[in-house]
């Protein structure tokens, strides 16, 4: 039955209040308006940023459908859409690429002015929602909202990818893998023979390890409180791993000792904690080291640090989506996945049916998974 131009009723995971479980309910998804695309979601990863929505550290408007790391198929398109057609496989982009704003025209950055990730309006460009529940609007999340069988995104916020891409794997390129891998290869521009330290060995930190290895780093030190992820980190490229719990002194001092007082060339914080951001900065060489913030911090987080940490010569950078430009880089990464230039299997520890979504979040909170993928 053709659904183009019609309202679709489907299941979605809706968050009605902060610090509450997601409720799978039947919603209505309106047809796409001009320059919009309605997508049938095939698989969606559970990212720590989604948990920030659930626990209130990322401020949003309720009710809302979270989710931003997915792969799907175009069901229908609105007037004027030329980039994709029904049947195309796509990855929704939480960082759109409109191609018209100052950020999109600057090849060095990727924070498109159309992004709603930090504005938090929870609405489409025209100020309305395409979702409703019992006749009342439901908010979108980060231009994507992928914890639903069908979503609507703007044409700016979708990347067309290889039609043969496996949904359960390629969906990670929508956030976690691209964010970590790009932080090493595009933001830091890790050089061959260099030394790196990666704080946090989860769904973003492990791709950082992969990126450092791909860039030719000779020493990659993984830092994680739990040692459960050390074997996977070493499989993906870490040369050694340490736990801060094994030492009485600050971990940055431990890393300085491990590098004969020099510090590493590059450090990455893939957790989203301000204390580890400062520790990562202090761990890199005081003269020429580069430290990259990769983990998403809470909305109201602040930090205090000594200016000498930067004054002496260190570079401190932020990396959003690994500096990837969605429409350009996401299809390339999917092609590289298909060509087996990297392997995502070790990162995907759980694949669950959509109705087990709350169990997936418990796995994340308890540190029992790296990435859980939901099959829709």
C-alpha cells in the first residue's frame, strides 16, 4: 500500500519526562513538507548523548523522541527534494549540511547553522513538529529522532549511502564511529609515529583508537576505569591500557611517567567529564601537544584550570562529529566499511529488538556494552 502523502501510524519510543523510562507508543507521523524526507528506520544505535537526554544533563523539550545514530530507507519525499528518492538508503545527520551558511562554506568546520542539537527547539525548520501522540505534538531531537519506525528530516539532514550497507553496522557511522575516528584523523590530524592517549574506551573512544592506528600512531595508550574493555581496545590498535583505579596519583602524572616526562603528542577525552578533559590536556606535551574534547559534556558544565596548561604551547580543541561534513564524509565512510577498511564488529556488543530499548540503556549505564544497536 502506498503511504506517500499520508499520515503514518507507527511505534516510537517517547520520553515524556526527565529521568523516566522511554514509552513505546503508537504515534502519527505526518507526510514530509517541502524539502523534507520521511525515512523508515531500519536500525538505530544507543549513544551516550541519548542517555544525556533521559537523565536531564542535556536540556530538551518534552515530550520528545530521542535517537540520532541510525540507518534507514527513504519512504517518501516532499516537494523540491532532489538529493534522494524513495527507496534510497540513508543515514540521518544530527549535524545537517545545508551548504549555504557560513559554517558549511568554511571547509575547516562542520557546525551547520541549521543544526538544532544545541538550540534544542525540537522542531523542524518551519517551527512545527511532524510527530503527534493523542493529537498533541511530540518534539524532534537533534534534527533526526531515530527511536521510531518512521521519522521526518530535512533534506539537509540526510546522507545517501551505499544501498548494500548493512543497517546494524553502518548506523554507527551516524554518530559514534565517525565522531571518534574523525577526532583522530580530521580534528587532531594524528601523525605517523606519534604517541596518543585515549580517555574512555566506549562507543566513541574505541573509534578514536581506530583512527589513531589508521593515522599511523606508534603508541596508543587507552585509559578506562574498568579493565573489561582492554582486550577489545588492544584488538583495535591500543598498544597498552591503564586504569586510573590502579594508581594513587592523578592519571596525567602516570602518563607523564610512562612517557619519560614528555607527555603524549595527542590526547583525547571521549567521556564528557570536565575533570578528565583537564587530565587529558595535562597529559599531552606541554610544548606541542594537542588535546581534543570528543565526549559531550552536560549542558550546564563548567571547569576551572590553570592557564599555564595552555600558555606553554599546548593546543586544546573541540571535535563535534569528528569534524565530519555529513553529506560528503558519511557516504565515504560507508564505502570504506563496505571495502573492509575498518571493522565495526568488535564495537557492536548487543543487538536488540526495538521494544527492548530500555534494556539497552541499562546495558549502557552499567558499562556492560560498547554499542547496543536496535533493530526496528
